[in-house]
C-alpha cells in the first residue's frame, strides 16, 4: 500500500472500450476512486462492484469518478462489465505493473 500523503503513481491502462485511460486525465477535473479488485467473476469481487454500482450516486455527489482496476484481460473485463451492468469504468492491468506500483498485487491469485 502507498504511504499516507504520498503521490499516486501515474498509470495508463485500457478500458473496456479499448481506450487508453491515464490517471492524469482526471487531474484537477474530478476526484478519483481507484477500486482495485483481484479477479472478475469471483463472488466477492462481483458483490463489491455491484454494491459500488448500486451506490454510484453517492460517489457522484462527491464529484468522484470510479476506476475499477484488475489484472484481468480487456476482454474479460468487457464481458464482466456487461454481465453485471456496471456503470463505471473498468481498466485492465494485465501486466500487473499498476497493481504492483500501488502495493495491492496478489501474486497467488
């Protein structure tokens, strides 16, 4: 995990539309919630992301954009997003670099 008050590492990841999204795209635009999750289609992650979906108005009231990040492929995340009707972006960290930079990578998943 990052130390409190440390600068968030920059990243550029692919979303489910195939677009490249960078953390710096949101600089001074919106608050950003980085929601790291280990794997799509697992029961815990599905429940967590569906609860986030169902409470999106809370995040919107805080002018926050949610970016869900996992090590799944772009194709897996695209299917997961569609199957769960998720209304926020999912980003593929398939090379695991961003998860490692944030100290949240589970090597044994």
